C-alpha cells in the first residue's frame, strides 16, 4: 500500500490533518504522521518506507531524500520550495511539487497587517502615517502579488509592479502600473513588497544601491525569504536613512543588531505568512490531491524540478 507521510515540525491544523487523511485514505493509500519532531534522526527514520511526503517549512535535503528509498513524490504545502533539494530529488527520480496560490491571500493580508503596524509606530500612541495615496511597488507579480495589489487598491494606494516573467499587458489589465526595470520600481515607490523566490540570482539582491533609490517614507515589506536581503545593506539603510523602515514575516540573521531601531523594524519570530486556518487547510488539501493525482494518473502539473 502506498504510504503518504505528513512530515511537519509545525503541524497542520487538526481539521486540515483530518481532511488530508480523508483524501489519502479514499485513494486507497495509508497516511503516516510525524509532527513536532525534535531531531533529524526522527525524520530519517520516518521517511525510510514511504512513497510520498507532504512538508511545510521542513527541510528535505539530500540526506532526507536519500534515506527515502521508496520515495516517488514530495510536495511542499505552500508556494516556496527552496527547502527541497531539487537536484537530489531529480537524481533520485523523485517529483517535487509546490501548491501555488493556496496561501496567497493569507500572505497578502499579513503584509498589510505589518504595514499598518509600522505606519502607526507599533501603536505606541504617537502620530503615524496613512497608507492612502502612498505608492507601493510589487517586486514580482505572482499569486501573492496579485492579492497585495487588490488590497492596496482598496486602501487607495497607487500600485506599481515589476516582473520580467509577466507581460506588460497582463499587469496593466489588472489596473496596475507596469515598470520595466527593478530600479524604476524602487525609485517610484514608498513601499516595496517583496514576492521573489530565493535562488542563486536573487539571494542578497536587495542591496543598498537598490534600497537607497526609494523616496522618503521608505518601507520594505518582506514576505518572501530572508535570503534575498543583503543584511549588511539593510543595516546601512537604517543608519543612513532615518526614514527607512523594514517589516518581515521572518526574523533576519542580524535581528539583534536591528532591535535598536525600535519602531522602524519589526519581524515575526517565525515565518507566519501562511499561518491562517484557511491557508493551512487549503495548502494541505491541495498537496494531498496532487499526490493522489500523480500516483494514480501521472499528473505532474505542479512539478518544480523539471
């Protein structure tokens, strides 16, 4: 019998687990759980005899993939997939997938929650700023970027987007201002919302030269990955631009150095973008369905290691 492992140090909500089990069991497969684990040895033991794995932010590196001798597919319940060693998966003929779009609204809402918290000086009683009539730039216009754009327009913000992989007409038909270069995006926008993946081209790409182009009242919003930020440049921005603010849904490695900037900096202690009941359920169910469709019908629609 095909065994599907839910490998989650940070567990799915109970309702999500029950629904995932229903989908897997209805397909004639067996569900195996490993939640709240505390060591890699537990992970290596759990993956040894399973054909499919669902993960969240859990690390599926070469050691894990090699230990999963029967593995056919691994699905990351979420949009990002940099926690999967894609080369190792390909070498072992393992299909790797993500579940794009399932937590996009949750991430977008968190971005605005952090923006409001920052604009109002962490609600310390002092006068802050309104988002209405401010400019916001979307660095990448994928699923999350589109939800951010919708919310921004509701706030009365002027929305710009840069994405070299999206056609100008596709951005403009959504009522968004298209810009052709990333430098233009940063020079036009008081708020920048990051939605780029972490890869060899993007890691540390958000640097001082780029950030310093932002106009007065600059706020960088990161619900992407901490690795895309050049943290030396981040500290330099705080030191040289007293108007600069940074909010993120994951603490940077230099978090202790940023605490002194008080209301100009805020980060959630753990990555929180997808932490809603709705996103939790949506991503988990999508992952389960994708596994069933791949094993039964060979469907590779969301494969990311092609």
